[in-house]
């Protein structure tokens, strides 16, 4: 019986649709016997999504997948794995390129593929296609996806900026379509937003090699979790700055709440984790792009958990906590990263520092901290 090799699956995504198409065509041209699958979610209003399978010569097949629960992404997930399994079982395909629709984020799709496939398919890379000249305009766009005609479901409340940021930051490879309009600032911004991902030119043999390099879905997911995300380091290039702000002392909830708009609008992109004095056991995430800020409760800090509960925490998170463990606060910390052209580093640092507890407030201790104004209650505990 012939050995069954797993079909390599390359996910190509990104809001820069022209760049994405160019990257997919380049991969099909560079890799013989490769095919591309694409689900067009723009037909969702008609009750279905349109699937197309093509190779370098043109369309091989097409079909429709009915909507599930009024959700185009749900239909995509249900239809994608069986199609990949079919290609793998056929044995005639060397590589499957999954070209995601504009606003579909790759994390969920990579996890769906990894969980399915019956041992026939494997994700070997997640490529975000980028036109450097469009990075800042996309990142600074605080419009809802629905306003831009890019919503994946009627309840889709994401913005253009935060969707684009997550697409980029999850990638294992950044494919660059470099036009004449991109300047040094654009390229520096791209490098600082995701400094750990290798970059390769669209259509290059290097990109095809990186497409097959291998991808660890579990590690990639952990890298997006606020507790152990691998955030960018300090940088300064071509007028673009990355500020890493780290402190141990908790925030005064009211002062931080009053400063939210100024802090969120201070940079094109900011993210990280933080803690409030009146919620000392709660790990909070910070995610901002285009002036739109999302603050979420991400469960307890490890320091607040009983020892017996640590076995239920991922090794990656335990390792991340151990790296910065503090004798008094454990893994509780302020770790926020701001990336932007023209960043006012000194002004932003002073603003953030002013939101921390003062010496007197800090010395008052945790019992007193819990009585501080609960300014974030409306944001974190909304009444439905």
C-alpha cells in the first residue's frame, strides 16, 4: 500500500486583497501541482458562500456552501476541511493554498484545519499578504467592518484596524508586495508591528520555501493570548517607534479610565496586559488600533490561583509567568507596547505613569485598593 503523506496546507490571508491575490498566484506558479481554494463570503446575503478551486491555469471547480446559523464563516469552516480532505485523498495535489476572504482571521481557520483532516492534511504556514503602503491606512481605520462591507456575519462588531492587526500578528510569514508608493516609514512600521515573522517578496522561491516550513498551531495560539503573547521589543527606525512600557505597580482605576482615550489614540497600534488595583486577581488585556480600544477580562493571574490549579494551565503560560515572576506580585504586571510613526514616547510614558497608584496609595495596601472607584465596572461587567 502506498504511504499516505499529509497534504501541506498554506493559509494566505489579509485585508489587502490585491496583494493577497498576487501572493496566491505566485505560489501556484512556483509550486507545481498546487491548487488554491477560496470561499467568497460576499454572496452571504443570498444565503450561501461560493467556493472556487483553481490551479495556475485557471478554475478547476466551483460550488456553493449554504449558510449555517446566518454565519458565512460557519459555512466556510464546515466546507473547507472536507474539500481539503478530498484533495489529499486524490493524491494529485502537492500543496493546497487556502486564500481566506478579506476579513476572515487566520487563527480560527488554522485551528479548524489542525483539528480536522483525519491525518490527511497539515498547516505548514500562515502567510499574511501585505502592501506596505496600506499598513498605516488599514491600521488607523476605526470603521466597523460592516461599514466597509467586510462583515463576516450580521453580528460582526470588529473594526478594520483591529482585524488587520490580528491578521498580521498571527502570521508565521509576511509576504510583501512592494509597490512604488511605499516609503521607508511604511516598511519600518511593518517590521516593528511583527518583528519575528520572516518577510519574503511575493512570487519569490523564498516565499514558497517558507510556505512549507511548518507551523505549530498550539504555539501560535499561545502567542496571541494576552498572558504570554510575544510582544515587540523597543525599536526606532525611519520615524517609527516601538515603546515598551513595563511597571509592577497597579493602575488607579479611575485615573486610567479617564486617560483611556488619550492612551488609545497615542499610537497606531497598542496591545498588552495590565492590572487594576481594585481587581488585583484579574488579568486584563489591552488591544487598540485606529483609536478603537478593546479591554477584556482574561481570567485570573497565575499568582491568584491555588497551587493545585496550576496543572490545568498550559506549560507556555507557566513558562511566561516564571520569566518575570515578582516576589510580591507574582506574574501581575503592566506590559503595554505602542507602535507608531511620530510616537511621543516621553509624553505617553508620563501619562501612563501618572495613572499608577501613588506611593501613599500603594502603601495603603490591597484592602484599601479594593475600595477605590470601580471605574471599569461598566466596561468589564456590562449589564445586558
